């Protein structure tokens, strides 16, 4: 069974990017990640959604038009 959470090297391999690119995206907060102490972890489900969404962060829920 695949682990749901990945570290930087595993995430970089998963999305076919260099580790340095993933670190840069973490630094710029352009990829979904979590920090547990000094560890940076990625949720495979969020990464899949992020890739499908063209690399865009889903930080806000869509707002409904006012009536």
C-alpha cells in the first residue's frame, strides 16, 4: 500500500520534478504541504488535486453570488 504522506524526495519523484524545485515551491508556498516539526510532508491526495488543477493552490472555497 502506498503511503499517503510523502517527504520532499518522494514528492519530487512522484510529480517528476527536481527536489530543488519542490523546495523552492515550498518556500514560495505554491505547493500544498504541511510542516511537522522540521519535516516537510505532502499529502498525496492534495498533490493529485494540485496537479489536476494545473499547479494552482485551492486556498479559498468558491463564493456564491449574492442574491
